[in-house]
C-alpha cells in the first residue's frame, strides 16, 4: 500500500499536531462520484456527496464523498447537543455557533500540499433562523418542521474524486489526543483505508433514470403553507412597506410539502441530470436528508481570502449561440435587473467589509453574465482578506443570510419576512457546506433544496418583491422555481 506518510513520520508529526491525514491515491476510471457514494455509504452513519457543475456545462474538478458518526453537533433554540464517541452533552448557549467555534479552534492539522480544498472537517447545514440570535429579528412564528437549527457532523473519512484525471484519494484523518497511542491510531487509519478500498471493488447496479417520462409538472399533490390569496395579500403588504420607505426589496417564500414515495437518492440522481449546478449536494443525516442543486455560493474562506458572488438578474438560456448572445445583451441592458444586482453587490461589500482587513474589499469582476444549465444570471465577484482575529464562522455569520434570500436593508427585510411568512423557514435560505480541519469554509445558499424528514418532503422557493412587483407574477415565480425540483421528485417517483 502506497501511503503519503510512514509510521515514523506520523509519530514525529503527532508531537505537534492533533489531526494528521493519511491517504492513498488510486485510479478509478469506471466509477462515478455517485457510484462511489452508494458503494461506501452506510445506514448507520451520516454521509454526504458534494459535486459541482461549473457554468451549467463543465464538471468541477473535485467531488467529495464522506461519512462518520463519531462526532456530531446540533443546536435547537438555546441549546447545543454535542455527541462525541457515545457521550452526549447538552449545553445552554448564548449563540448557536459558539460551541462549534470552540471545536474548530482546537483543530491543529498537518497541511500537505497535494491535498484538495476539502479533506475532512465539519459537514452539514446552518438553518436560516439562526440569524435571530445575531440580529434583532422577532422569533414568534411556529416551527412547523421542528428540525435542528444547526446540524454538523465531523467527517474524518473523505473520498476525493478527481474528475480531471479519474483518480481518487481515500483520506482518513487520525484525530489524536493525549489518551491515544500514535502507533495504534496509524494502524487503525490504514485499516479504515483498506475497508473503504474493499467497498469500492464491489459492483453496484442502479435502475436507469429517464427524465423524458415527465412532460409537465403538477402541484396537485403538493400542499403550500400559503393559499394563493394569502400570498398575493402579503406581496401587496410588502409593496406598502417599500412605498413607505422601510425597505427597497424583500424576498417572500412559500413551502410546498407532500408524502414522498421514492428513495431520496433517486431525486438527487434526477436533479444532477435535469438541473446541474455549481453546488450539487446530497446530505444523509439519517432522520433528515437534503437534496440540493444550488446555483449560488453563500461565502467561502480559503487561505485567508473571503469570496462571495452576488447573483441577481435572470434570463432563460437560448437554443442557439446567437439567441444566447441576444438574451445576454437584453439582460445587461435591463435597468431594473441591473439596479437590483447593484443593491446586492453593495450588501455583499458591506457584509464582507465587517470581517476584512481595511481596504482589502474588492469587486474583482462586476456585472458579467454567467451561463447555467437552464438560465443565465448577472453575477459579480466580491472578495476581501480576513482579519487576523476572525474565524471562518465569523465570516459566515457576517454575510448570513445573503440579500438574495432576504432583501435590503437586510435586517428590516428579515423583520418583515418574520411578519409576513406564516412559519419559520428552517433550512431554506440557510447554508449547506463544510468547515475544513484547516480552517477553510465553503457554503452554498440552501435554495433549490429538498428537505426530507421521515416520509415528508418539503421544497421552498421565494421571489424578490420590489416597488413595481405584480403580485400574481411573484406568486408564479415562486411556483416555477419550486417546479424545477418538483420535476426531479416526479421523475424519481416514476422511474
């Protein structure tokens, strides 16, 4: 077995570091990230699959597959529940991310140069309603779904699929403390790598997904948390707030729910075919499963650099290059779309500025059009250099939630969301992603995301309300956004 590190090297490193990645690289040219995930996942463990399709057309270089059940952390209301190797601890917190920051602070990893952007760490979600601990937002709406506000698990086994050269790295991170014998931990890590490699050698067959079977999408079996009449009323109320000068924009959403009649992984398989995106994810948290195809980064932190990417302004993709170009020019000449985009860029600059060193915040690329699988968007790139005393989680809270799912000014918009929407948002409009052992972070906005709890599936979608919004059109926008994912559910249920 060819490993990155010998036992002697491991023992030396264990004197100064408490997280040491051990890994093996193998060629895997007949598998896909999905088949690797299905071969290695276990019903007793939390697991994840992160994939990426850049600009709607090209696979991102890396896919990440991982699992664990040794350590996880949940928060609900004022309490944090921490599970560590069979021991459960309940902590009353001031703010939901406090205990998570303490965990991350204790990571002292070895950083090998040939490791990919993510090789282990905390994986999961942070729900929208967490913001009520950090900003003056009322907390009065009923919690219909009753899911944890935060759910993160420690993934110390990660398989990194390199789509460029069809190789994978099997990475097991040895997590050490004063009670552990380095030699024993090294041997255990090798045994775990061998067990994963053995799983990969097995055959795995799947029924074929056939997207063409579904011609039209119906909401007949889905129930919304709004009647259409009530949604039109709250849009009108939001317009009154805009007219009075309270806000410039607010994003109002509705949630569609029904009983699920298929395996959630089949929804993911359908999504990756019909609506690939920069952030494709499947999270199996046992009682909760998330299937997502988010087009939008929330924020990333890598090697001290903060990056976010406001998106606003949309057109459908053209059928030809010429039609694509005409739609692009039409989008860039639309003053209303440009004004909305500029507002979100200003919000992003302000949010990133709070946690960046002075005079490092930049708009690296301003108002360019990026193509996705079915649509094109106006996007801008905003970056900054993280302050020395700031953690990646501090950065996340600074930009959370982004203006795309809240509005502007952000705090007042969120107060109005709490007033006008009938219940808590839960995971919708929050963050899905990872905080790595080496302090980096990458998160997507939890939109175009299906939440499965028990036998129920929920899909939520919003529309940005501005001064000249037509309530009927805004209602239809939420329906059409939800239908993109509902179509994947129907394909999965009928394949």
